[in-house]
């Protein structure tokens, strides 16, 4: 009986402690957001918005649409290491915080492949492609795995996820700098 009472008391104290807003640090439990406005490098008018949302313990959700693409075509899309879209070379290589030096399919652990390797996207009949992907290899919080200040780049070809160093993804077509979204208080 005494053991049951102590268990109930422990659960009650835990519930009070974890449900009290004053004891939480909003940075540790809140949702962080970022966005990238895609703009084309060339004469083709490619644009779109890619949003990022990180929820602690649930990963980073990458989602958005890119329009102005050739219909019914597959494109590679990656996170790149530098925060510049001045020209097709400015974003640098694929984001690889685990220093794997290996291109591969999305979702590999950071030491096994580039964290910036994302799934291919497919442009529908209207020339619009959607990305909707959740990963634990990237984040928005201050860490080596943060995408804040980096770029997301759309490439001309499909990623085969094996060819080194870039999956045979082709030339960069469009780029967006990933910037934090300030939450309203």
C-alpha cells in the first residue's frame, strides 16, 4: 500500500512539474521555423517557397512548392553548404555536417551520407513540384546540423543517389537562402 501511495505521489509531482509553464524553456519545446524563397539562376522563370519546421523530438519538416518547371519531370533538390545564390557555384557542395564525403539517399545518418541529400521531386502536368519530407539529419537550432543561413538548390536532373559527389543531379536551376522566421509573441 505504501509503495502504491509513493508511486501515485511521484506521478502527481511529476505531472505538476512538467505541466507548469514557468519551468519550461520555450526554445527547448517550441517549434522553430525557417523559409527559403526560390529564384532561378537562368532565363527560365522558376520560383517557389520552401518552408522548414523543427519540432523537438520529431525532426525537421521540409515542405513547399516550386513552379515554372517542365511538366512531368523529376528534379533533384539538396541543401547546400553556403548561404549565397549569387551564381550557380555560390551555394557550394551538398551540406555534409557529418563529414561523410559520400552522396547517398536521404535519411542516412550524418556520418554515412550528406545530411543535405533530399528526395527527388516530380513536377506535375502544371509544372509545379512539391517537397514534403521529414528528417532527423537536419535542424534549425544552433548546431552543426542547422540549415539556417544555408541554401536549398533545385537541380536540372534526377538524383540517382549513388553517383559521387552529387548523384548526377545536373546543373543548379534555382536557389533559395534558408532564413529563420521570427515567431510572433
